[in-house]
C-alpha cells in the first residue's frame, strides 16, 4: 500500500533550541555577574570554589531526586537518609573501626536500601509517593537519632575526610564527584533504555505499562538511585564538618527539591534535566555565598531562596502556559475529541 | 425588525502551523437552533472556544443583540448569557445536583436562584431524567449528567447556548425527549442554540438551520428543510464517503494462529475464549460497557485479577503481565491513545522505540538515537506517516498519525497478534481508510488480528468474522452475509425483532438516514446497556 507513495520531502529533524532550558543558564550567568558587581570578592577563584563546594550536596541529592521527579514521584526522605547514613557510617568507622572506603560503601548501600523501602511502599503497597516518603522521612530521621541516642559522632578518621574533602590539582574532590555523578546520571537518563523508560513512566504510566515496560521495577530503581545519592550527599556533609550530626541532612530535604525544580524538573512527571538540576544547585549555592559576602543577615537567605524557587517555577510555567493558544492548538492538531487526558493538563 | 441575536462575522483564528478558522460568518436568531457541523478538526471546537471567550480571534467580530463586543472574554461571554455545554459534562461529581447548578454564582445570585433551580429541575425531568436536587451527581448515570449539563446551560438567563455532542451517552428514546425539550425551551424562551453533533438523524430532527465548516471555512449554510443529511455529510467531507473493502480476506484453510481461553477479569461473569487464524481479522462488536475492552486487557494481563491462557501457533505461552505479552508478540493498541498509547511530550521515535529492550542499542548499554530514528523513519515511510519527521513530539501529530505511531511500536518488534481497541476513534475519514489498509496488510502478512469497535460500518467492512459481546459474554458469531448491521445490532442489544426495543426505535427522530451513517451502539452508552439487559 503506502510504501508506493514516498512522501517526498522527508523533513530532516532540525536541532531545536530549548529556550526554556536556556533560561536557567542565562539566569545563573546574570546572577553571577550581579553578585560580582556588588562584591568584587565574589568572582575570585577561591570564592567560586567555595560556591561549587557548597552547591555539591544539593547537586548530588538533587540529581537523584530528578529521576524520581521525572517518574512523577517525589522523595521527601532524602535529607533524613543523608542524616541516617552519615551517623551510621561515622559510627562504623569511629567505633567499629572499619576502613573509610568500606564506611563509604556501607553508607551508600544503606542509602540504596532506604530507597528500596520507599520504592516498595510506593509500588507494592501503592502508597502515594508523597505519603510514603513523608512517613519514611520521619522513620529514617528517627533511626538517625536512635543510632547514637541523638549524640553527634566526632573525630571521623582523617582518611575519610581526605577522601571527600581534599583537593586534586586545586579542584575540590567533591566537585569531581559531582561531575562524575552528573555525567553518569546524564548518560543513564538520556542514553539508556532505563532512562527512556523513566521518562515514559513519568509521561504516561499506563502507556509504559501497556508497552511492556516493567513500571514497578523502574520506580523502585529510581528511589534506590535517590537513596544512594542521598547517602553520598550525607557522607560529603560528614567529611566537610568532620563529624556526623543526627540532623545534618535536614536542611537539604527541601533545597534539593528546589534545585531540581529550578532546573526545570516538572513535578507532574515526564520532564527534568540533570544539567538543569546542577545549575539549580549552583544558583542556590551562589545565593547563599553571595548574601554572606554582602553581609545580608542569614535569616534573609531563606526568604531569597524561596523567592527564587517561586520565580523560577512561575517562569517555567509561563513559558509553557503563555498562550492558551498553544494548548488549544494541540487539541486542534490532534483533532481528537477532548478526552479526559487533554483537558486534565491544567486549565 | 430587531437585530440578530448573534452575528459572527469573518472570524479567523490561526495557531502556529494551523489555520483553524478562516472567515467564518453566520447569524443566530432568538429561538433558532443552528447546527454546527463538520469533521474532526474542521474548527468547531475553536469556534466554540471563541464564542465562550476562552480564545481570542485573530480577526472578525462578534455582535450580540446588536452590540459589537470588542473585549470579549469568558466573563463577558457569561454576562451576555452565552453558555457552552461541553461534550464532557463539566460538573463536580462530589457535589449535589443543586450545588452543581449553583456553581460559580455569587452570593447575591444564589439568593435569587430558587426559581431558576426549579425550572432547571423541571427541564431535566421533562427530558426524561427526573432527579432530586440533593442527589450527589456521582450517583447519576452518564446520561443523567449530560441532561443536567444541558439544563444548567439553559438556566440563569441564558441567551445563547452551545451544546457540544450533548447526547453521546443517551439511549435513543431519551435522545428524542431531550431534543424535543431543547426545541421547546429554545422556542419558548427565545434562546438561540448552537448544536454540535455528528449524528445526522439528531441534526435533522432538532435544528432549524445548519452551517457546515470544512477546513475552517463555512462550506454551507441552509435552513434544514432545504437540505438532507446526505447533502450535509457530503459538504462536511467534501469528497465521497469512505468505502473500504478488504483486499486480502482470510484464506479459509489458514491454520489457527492465536488462541486464548479462560479469559476473565475481576468483574467478569464467565471466562471467555477466542481463536484467530493466520491472516484473519476478527471483529468484536457490542455496546460500550459490554466488556470488550476488559476482554482485550485480560488477554495481555494488564489489570490485576485478570486471567488468560494463551497459545500462539499451537504453543502455549505464559503471560503474567504486558511485559510477557510483548515478549510473546502480542500487540495491544488501546482505545485512549493519548493516555494509554503514547507519551505525548516525547518524540515520535522514542514512542516507537518504547517496546525496545536492547535491540536499538549502539555501544554497550547505550541506546543509539540514530538507530531509533532510522527505525522509526522506516516505519513512518511504510505507514505514510505525516509529517514524516519522527523527531517531532507525539503530541504534534493528528489522531490518525498518532495511531500509526502506536501501531508502529509493535510492527517493528515483529508482533504477530494485534489487538485493536477502537482503532479509529477520533480519526478523520481519510485517516480511517489508512488504518483499515494497515489492518488489512497486517492480516495479509499472516498475523492474527482482533478489532474491538463500536463503529459498525467499520466492523462490517474489515472483519472476516464478527463476534458480538453482550454483558461480558459472546452471544453470537457472524460470518459472510451474516455480517450485517441488523443482525449485529440485534444481538448486541439482546433484542429480537418483536421486542419492545423496536418501538423505541420508532420513537427515535425519524429522518432519512444514509446507509453510510454510523449507527453507533456506543452512543447509547451505559444506559443502553442497562436497558438491553432488562429486555433480554
């Protein structure tokens, strides 16, 4: 039949510039320039290194979260996992005497197990991700307190601190770790069947399921990934402050989500970019750092962070939602009766 | 004489890449019922969007009661008494009937609303759906909800009411009552009605005038008495109606390729079985709600609690999930292609590659975008996908071409069993023929095909054999000359010719129905299902 009618001009796929994704980079550059103008110390190499280091924990945890968010889920327990893993690993190394490398690996495994618990609750018990991780957040945080009776663990082995908090040819090790994690995550998301399945599950779970994607497996894997990276983030915190606090991870609970969201991850699922999350984390780090340099009282930092999240998300929504035209256009192009799915988008 | 109630003049509206409306003009008088007819994508929805104030036209004017409206917003439209009753009833199931009627009113308006509520309830009752003001809408049937939506549109000082496919979920004798009530209200209260429907008998019986849109332009504008349904359909399509005949009917000696037995699901009454020969297309007809979709989904074990034992080419295959059925080469093409067939915001090629495991990988565990695109392009070429650019997002394709993408993801994988659920729902006439050709071709290549459809002419023209499902069971099997509308409908409804059902048909709007017209059992919906059970 149709093979006889070649449709002539096969349009070459044109490389499309994603302006939405571009916006976040422009915002970051503008922020750096503005902070640099306000305080000349901001754009010095030493300070930029500090910014990178302070952004690293958010970046690591945020990257894991990006996967979760792309599947349409959320993980509120990342900060608690970071705290729990930090305490357990530090205790193992300080009191159990296990070598630092083993402490690191044990911590990450514990994080993955915590993530697996989340994933199983969400898939097998069908709890909404928000509820499931709200519960486990509390449980993991409680475990962190129980582990040492609420006491911090000091005097972490020097080798462990050096493992994550030293410099290689002037570059902080954590920055290298972030780079490796980001590249790996980018490849995983864009270049593997797993990554395509993650996006498909977030875009339309039913479609993925009916196409033979093992949806549960994908979801569990994604929460394991978030758990493992949260653990890594928690260990970075331990190395940086040279001690494990039972609530060290809690500040990152929401800022990691913020980093992902500023970077364009859509809480409705199906959308999110690793690079975006990285930039989101850098923006948050630069703000914190810049406000300190500008002698702004630290209480204001939270206000600013909150406003940045609100502005970033509303710009993101705006660029999608501007033209209502755009949406009704879709309707007309596809020329199908408005089924529930088309109208459910957002009106 | 007084001004026209509504004058729409030279309205144009473009969306990026599409000219949805181009120079549409018409008038509407008080008490006039004007049908807006046109194929999918002809611009009806856009026009209703503009009338409701949700969309701003690029050009043209809207004049209501002689006043030309410049800043025409949704609020303005409501204030002018323009009401758009959507196809999907826009009501809140958790609220009661009365609360739904009051939705969106200010406190003052609510105080003065008692009479309007009474009248709306009376309207609904006269349409044949008496209901109590305090009943939660969640307890109403789809047909009752539609009736409520219609009544609400006419309440609270409506002057212009647009009804978009208002009868899709109603049984035929209900439709007649609803339509006669709509006429009474329109004529009695001087309300202008814009009526959108695909069902020609309704259009012929309810409207005073008709305007046909084709490709965004008004193609035809007549009083209904000066035209016929054949005429209207011809103007809508602008070409001859589809006629499709299978090029490759099944070889009577072909061996059985696909067999499923013990197919059941959580709510089914009895396990079913089916067998399909190589190259055979088996149509499954029946009312919506008769369990056809559930049957297909149970075969691939898409839902919890479903059972089936399947064998392909004589060998039993173990199927516990859609994953297993994909491995076994069973393709399921779902009815709701936007929500179940495609991931709309991802590129077409990624949708087609969704069934891939490692087949399209390049280096190591990494997928090769190049291979995915090449494969999708090859599929697109075979199916004359338009546009041919597979890097466009799935959302950007029309219904028919989206359907090709859904089918493509199974063809490249080499599936040999194809389960179609309403394959041409929301696909325009040209696209339908292409899908039929594709199904015919799949069969001619020795695959086994099952097609569930509510479109009778479709079932009749593409099937080698038709099974009719009623209340979760196969009630009849038709081959050869027995594949005809009358015998299929009679079995689907569970009526023989002497039953009371036929008198209901007599009560339906009488008009010359062209044979090509859809007699769509789906349109009778859940109510019809209930009624059919009652009479059987």
